[in-house]
């Protein structure tokens, strides 16, 4: 191993994913990759560095992590919290990048979730939250992000996390 393996930047992401998995949360698998490049006639097998390969979050990931890929997978982009943007799905598509096929029923569930989180009175919120999400898993997700001081996620700027709305 070269000295760049010990870099905290190189280790941070794989260790964070490992913490999520150890907490029982779906998280991408990672591997270190030594990258070399050959351009015929210019150079052969030139070392470009050590990188972290991260498993993509897609249907295959959902199948492996959840046992199915049914539902709506989105990647919020700069969405602090789960703000209700109204009942027009088009208002959501520029804030929630689609990472799975779009089904109107699942999109409606996402809009209903954001409305519930934004507008439900406290007593209704505590009584019905389990209808919208797995509360224990959501609390583990928040706790792991807090433990890692991960502000580049749900707790911070609303970026670099995924939201899966399971189909009913």
C-alpha cells in the first residue's frame, strides 16, 4: 500500500458506509481501487492513484439490500428536511432526482409523506408516523448521521442520501 491509503479522506467514506451497515441500515459496499491507465503509443500502465469504488444505489442495490426493488427511489438534492411542495408532482422532480421508474401511486406517497411531516399536528404526527416509515430504522439513520457528524446528508444541507418509498 502506498502512503495515500492512510489518508483520512480515503478512509472516511468506506468507514462511514461500514458504520451504517453495522447499524443494520442499507449502505453501499466499497472497495479500494488502484487505477492505472494505458494509452497506446503514449504511456503504458501509468499509475493514477488510489480511489474508493462505491456500489451504485439502484435497482440491483435495492434487490440486494431489501430483497426487492419495488417502489420509488429518489435522491434528494438540496432538500432540507422533507418539505411539502404541493400536490403537483412536477414541483418535486427538480428537487428529488428519480433513480427508479416513476409510478404515480408511489409519487403520491412521497407527496403525502412530505405533507404529513410538514403539516401534521404533534399528536397526529406521533400517532401516525409509523404509517409512513419504519420509525426504528429512521431513528438509526438519524443517529448514525449524527454520530458521524455527517452534515452532507439529511441532517445538514439535504444532499447525499436516498429515499425509498415502498410500493403498497
